[in-house]
């Protein structure tokens, strides 16, 4: 018996009947010989961590673009915080922690530079639109490893694709990541908004604070406990109705007073159209893309367009690389502004 087979038997013994067992995975799009040490979900986690897209998350915006200060969240720290929250929920509910972690670590790999400003900008100009969850799947299937992709399991791909609010993950592990993503960004973006002087603790809706907690730490702990209590031994990830309403009210407050407020107008003026300007430039100058992206296009077998390859390149940029590109192409970009 291999170490992997021993661990698969261990999963059958200890995991919830509703958990996703590694041995029961629907497999990969391209079949591979199983590892004799790691389960399939452990391999997926490792592939994501060692990917270039994962490393780039450290220089991508979470909520505040190029903030001055070392303690603001980046897309990488957000990803790790989602993973921590989701694993805590998975452990308590006896779900598959490795699958949960793999989905969490991969859920934002396709996010653009400049956060949601960048995503909205590309969505306006890319034929067929642009959504970071769909792009995250594309990154792991088509972009990584010079177009070969990471060949992840179908369960991980499903969790990444469906982590946004409108999605419906096919596993409880995916659902745990979906709700953990919201818990993380709501509460941690509050911390960063307070640090940036955009809001104060006293600005937060008092009815939400009274129910969920007076600090991010208290709120995260309260939300996790509510989920665990309401989801134990059930085929779903649930929250108490009142708690869910309060959390979404807090989310609404953040959209009204931070994300969509006039307090970030400087960032909007500087960055809200920058990616679409780059897109227009590379549409006219496709040959200037790096060779690896032109190779993906050349190997497309009729399934890829120049527009989508350009989107892959721009979406994969870090904030600082995008700004560096702007500085290098400054004179050439004037005609597209």
C-alpha cells in the first residue's frame, strides 16, 4: 500500500459523509499516473503554489492600489487569509482540507492588476467580457506552463470557477471557500480602509457591529462559529439568516462608503481606463506580446483569438509591471487615451 492509498483510506474513516474524498475525484481532463505519496488534491495545491500566477499575487492590488505602508493587504495575503478561514471551517465540519486549500489558493489567480477597477476596465473592452473567476480557470488550464496548464482535478476547477457570489460550487469544500472569500475581504478591507483614513470604526453600521463583533477578529470568529453550528452534519454550508443579513449589510456599507465612494476618485482617475488603453495598443501591436503568449496563440488550433491572448497577458500583469509598461510605452499610448 502506498502512502497515498493509506491517506485515502484515512479520509474514508474520518471525513464527513458529505466531504469530497480524494479517491472519489472525477479526475483530470488529461489522465495522469497518481502520485504514490500525495493525494490528487494535495498535488493540485502544490501545483498552484509553485505556479507563476500564484507568485504574482504578491504584487497585485486587493482593495488599495500601490498603498504606502507595509501592512495593507495584497491579493496574495487575501488569498492566504481566505485559505485559513476556509480550512478552519473544513476542519470543524470534517471536510477535505486539501481540496479546500487548493480551491482557496487558486480562486484569484486570474485577477487583474488594480483590483476590481482593472477587472471592470477589461470587461468593457474584451469581446465576450472578462470575469476574474473564469480567467482564473483559464490561467490554470491554458496559460500556465507555457500553455500546457496545470491539469488540475475537476473539483478544484469547479471551486475556482464558482467562488463568486452567483456561483454554485459542486462540493461543500467549494462552498466553504465561497463564503470564506466574503468573510475575508469584507473584514480585512475594513481594516485597510480604517488604516487609510477612509472610514473610522464609528462609521460602521452599529447594528452589524453589535451582532457580529466590534473588531475584524471578533467578526471573523463569530461568522465561522455560526457557519460551523448551522452546517454541522448537513449537506450544505449555511449561516443563520440574521447573521447572513448582517454580513451582507456590512458588505453593502463597504461598497457605498469605500469601493464606490468618491474617496477613491484619485485611483479611478489614474487607473480606471489604463488596462483598456493597453488592450487597444496591443490590439494594434500584437507582435509586441512576449513570445510565450504568441506561442499559445500559435498553438490555438482555431480555439484562441488575439483578443483573448491579449487579455491573458494584461490580466497576468502585476500592478508594478503594468505601471512600468505604461512608463515604457508612454509616448506610444498617447493616441489611445
